[in-house]
C-alpha cells in the first residue's frame, strides 16, 4: 500500500470540504431554496457541525482510498472517475432512498435536483482530487 503524505491528505480533505460546501451550499441556499423549503423534514436551522464532520470523514476516506486506484500517468482522469464512482455510491442514498423513505413533495424534482447537484459536486472534486495527487506523484 502506498504511503499517504500528510500534506496530500490534508489538501484532499480541504478540496472535498470546499467543493462540497460550495456546491451544496449554492444548491441549498441559492439555486434550489424553494425546493428545500418545501420539504417538511428539513431542519430550519441545520446542525452545521455535523455536516462539516461528515465532509471531513468523507474527505479522509477519499484521501485514503484514492492512491490505490490512481493511475500515475493520468491522475486527473483517475480522480474524476474515482470521485464519480464513489460519489454515485454516496449520492444513491440521498437521491433514491431518501425519496422512497420520506414524504417528498415531488419525487421527480427531488431526484433531478439531488442527482444534478451530486454530479456537479463529484465532477468538480474529482478534478481537484487528481490535481492534488498529481502534485504528490511529481514530488516522489
């Protein structure tokens, strides 16, 4: 197993937190504000600390797993494919299972908003993931 450089791990987590917060925050508080306001099970005042904790845990998992998947000659492509794959795994619960478990005003709208937001989030992060790890490959 490859050694995980602390700076690369930290940059991966930072890239994940910044990307996730930017994309999800833009979706929740600007672009799809009415969509989320119509959902009765959403908190009026979200517990932001829990969201950041989840992002840090997920970022650490990306940082730990990605080096075993990455192709050194194509780190950005590898980052994009890896992020979209893991992103599909993570988003499938929010996109599909949540719509099936809770009373959602419009299932089609929920799936559209959540799937498109996840696609943007994990695509952007995938590029950053590859760039962060490209640096670590070049440093070896």
